[in-house]
């Protein structure tokens, strides 16, 4: 109905089940691959990309995966460089523990924030830079930075390769459903205009947001 408020579309339970199953598969496969390769005993970074990258639009995964991978690489490089000059608190003496902790944490925080906002893209900073930097700082173990980088790369590769293949969307069916909905809304809008004209009034008094969006629907569909 013209002038009504658009309600956010919630996917049906069947679609939500497919999304959950896709996420579980894309998280489990890299997890067991990393266990098999022996990168670590608990390869959590390998399972995280499935949670952070997969969306309803599975074809957006390569772009999101690239942003995440670059953020991980930059975060690893920044933290490794900072901890080379400012050792983590675990390696400092007892009397200098608090000073070393404060200096190294502030340095990692400043470098992570700088890298996050220098890699501003798509209207938002790359938060993965700071997240990776802080996680590596908190787990300052020999070889952990390299293990996290490898596990993140394996997880990202699994999401990019498996995500679009598991229950892929049907563009033709989606386009047909969108066209049917557009026809129905357009018929309703034209019926409203005809009834206004039959009553002797103007075709439209105001143009609600929904009506204005209706006329832009073909251009939006063409762009998609």
C-alpha cells in the first residue's frame, strides 16, 4: 500500500537453516585442515572467517575475505615490529613488568589504530588490523603470529571456495520474484491514482518514500 512503512524481510526457517549449515561447514573444514597440518592444537583463527565473512550475499565473500586477509597481515606485521623493539611483559623483569606492559600495549594500540584507519574502505575502517594486533600481543608465544596468519589464510580460502558452492542463490528465481512484487506494487499504485482522479482530486498529493522508491526499482534491479 502506498505510504506504508517497509518492514525488514526475515528469511524463512529453511533459508536460515541453509545459512547455518553453510557457516558450520565453512568453519569445520579449515579447523580440521589446520589440525591435520599441525599449525596449532586449537586453530580458532581458521574457523573465524566463516563467522565474520559469510553473509546472505555469498558472492560478496571474496571482497570481504580480501579485506580480512589484508587486515590480518598488517596486524601481524605491526605487532611483530612493535614487540621486536618493546618486548612483551612476560619477557621483562619483575621490577619493569608494569612499565613494559604499558609501553608495549600503548605502542600496539597506537599502531593498530593507525593501520585500521589508514586502510579505510567501504565507509568503515578495517577493524581486523587492531583485532589481530591485540590478539597477538596477548598471546606473545614463539611462532604464534605465523600460525595465526596461516590459519586465517586457510579459513578465508575455505570460505571463498566453499561458500558460493553450498546452496548457492538462484538469481533467476530472485529476479522473477522481484519482478512479480514490482508489478503488484505498481498495479496498486496506479489503482490508487485512478481512484483519486475518479474522485475529482489530484493524482497525488504527496509522494511518499515508498512511492518514490517504487519508481527507482527498475534501475536498482538493473544495477544488481
